[in-house]
C-alpha cells in the first residue's frame, strides 16, 4: 500500500471524515481548535478548522463532536462512546486506536495515514429518539491478552514514530520501549502457560523475540539516536505480529500497513517537509 499524503489530500480526507460524522442526525456540531463546524458550514468551516490544526505532514486533528442524546437515558454516554464503529473506525479502516480513560479521548490512526483525537461532548433533549443499531460482530477476547491491547499497541507504534520524526527522542524512546516491553509480557504469559505456573524460581535462558529483528530497520539517518529508536520501533512491530498469533491464530499482520505509513514519513523527512 502506497501512501503519499499532501496537505491538500489530508484536508480532503478530513472533510470526508466530517461527512461520515455528520451523517448521524444526533450530531449537533464539531469543534477543531475553537473553530465551530455545523452541517451547513461543513465545507468552509471544515477547511478553516483543518488549516488551524495543521502544523506539518505529521499533524493529527483534535476533533470534539457534540452529540444530542435522549434525556430519558435510553442511550447513555458510555453506550454511545463504545460505538465508534458507527463513525467508520474498525479493523478494515484503522491500523490502531485506543481510548484514554482519564478524558475519554479516542486516539486513532487510519490506514490512510490520518490521525485523530476524537472526543464526544453530550447534551440532552426530550425530543431525541436514538437507536444505535446492532454492534458488529467482534472477535472473542482471549482473557490472557484482551483484543484491545492489539489496537492500542499499533497506535502507540505510530505515536512513537511521529515523535521520532519530530525529533522528540525522549518520548519516542519511551513509547518504543513500552511496546518492546509488551512483547516481553506476551512471552512471559506464554511461558506461564507452557509450564502451568507463573512462579519460576529460575528462568530458562529464553530468547527475546524482539531481539531477532534488531539491526534490521531500513530507516536510517546520520543521527545515531534516531537510528537506535527506529530499530526498536521496527523490531517491536515485527515481533508483535508474530507473538500475537499465539493468542489469536486468525490475526492478520499489521506491520506491512505500519511500514507503509513509515515509508511516507521517511519520504517527508527526505523532502524536508
């Protein structure tokens, strides 16, 4: 998959996403960087809002969506927030996403390279009747590795990458190490299941799965710190794809899609964007 986003293309994708948002009648308005967007002003206000949020080709969009819910409580904010599939966010469209519990913000990376921080703001009315419809069939959770972990991992991979290309080595390295640690936790769970216990007086000289891919990242610069962090992000992606199949045999690799976004980031760096 080839990704080649320009500022103009990103704006177009943002306007398309707004259309997906406003197709739901309960959506009242959207807010981006204090720019109010309504159905009537979607095109003009949407362009203005995108311009306000754009810093570079690695930019995300902070999108607050005001939703009107029935006052009788038939649909709660919790019910509504769970159904982001209604806004086109699912495994076919998004590489990864996560819900930040403290502020109820969804952080999303789509396969097309667009990133959003999405939050819902609720108001209530006696005149609203809302049916969310049936939730799509979901993959049965493995209690040892909940499926939400997978979507979170891939968002954090992209977050680490974005920080790296914005030269924030500290946060990028922190996030990369978080994901490497995820692979170690997976291996520890696999070991516990192999031996039937989580108590191990001694270890077994285990190989670390992520080490197999260290030194293989094709993305390099003259900055050795950049190269080291890139190597960690790269090895985390490949090792995670392998390990997660232990918990979900039908899992489909996401590293190729992740590397497609990475190729685009690298092309932006080389072009000086």
